[in-house]
C-alpha cells in the first residue's frame, strides 16, 4: 500500500485526510462540534472554528497540539497551527 501511495504521489492527500481524523480523535466531540474546516497547507494546519472562546482557549496549547498530532501521525506533518 505504501509503495502504491509513493508511486502515485498520493502522500500529501493521504496526510490531509489522516490529519482530519487525528484532529477529531485527539480533540474529541466537544471541539470537533465547533470545528468548521481543517486544511493542511505546507505543514501549516488551518483550523476554522465557529467559537471565539474555544479559539482563544486552544491558542494557549498550540505547541502541545502540534506535538500530539505529529506523534499520532508518526512523522512531522504539522509545524504550525492557525486558528481562524
């Protein structure tokens, strides 16, 4: 499976899908319910939230969230998170 992904240059697309799943898994239903969209662009994870209070709370733990996501993914996929 990995060789097929590599040969067809699907790795970035697979990472985008996996990072969405990891976000929902790590953040749970409480945060996922307020998450409008998740985009991965050049190692920057852009999270669109519909709650300014939640956005502020999550901004305090961005470094921890980055570490948790990368650990779950098994490689450095995210270097920066933008909460919008």
